[in-house]
């Protein structure tokens, strides 16, 4: 198994999700929900398709996750005035207040995910992951 990139990537993902869940438990937000909230914060407002692409999700998964965030009052979704098929997402006041509180836990999960690597190796791994995921 140690020669299979998919296996190793899946194990690394499991490690990171477990760390995030432990460190951010008090916020009740998953890594995917955190990523979507961060993408919304970065853009100010965005449609669901754009957010799905930003976070690497299929549209239906993004829509379901955004609906759960809306149900918790962390985001707002509204129909675009120019195109009623498009749902625009923004952070709610509660979402804007919560996101910076999650940041330290998320950064610590990122740090611990790579903690067994030297700083140089961690930087190299991140560069290699970006390269492997780059669009052809």
C-alpha cells in the first residue's frame, strides 16, 4: 500500500480531517464547510457553482453543504436578480463572527498534518501537491 499514491493521499486526508474535527469540535463545522465559508469570505459573494469550483466539489455536494450552512444561519443564499437560476451566497453576521474564531484551529490542523516533516519538506510537499493538481 505504501507504493500507492491514492492510498497515501487518502490516509493523509483522514489524518487531517481527524485533526480538524478534534481541534475545531466546539464550532461544529466540517473542513468542507470551513472551506466554503472561507471561499465566500474571500470573494464577498459568489454563486454556488463558483464556490464548488473554488473548493473542488461537485455542484450538488456544494449545494447541499451550503444549504446546511444556511440552515445554521452561517450563510445567506438568495437568487441573483439578473438570473433567477443562480444562487448567490454571502456570509451572515453569525458566519462572519464565527470564521475568525475557527481560523486558529484550522491553522493548527494544517500545521499538525505536516508536523512530521521538516519545514523544507512540508513546503516541497505543498508545492508538489499544487503541481499534481494543476490544470493541464
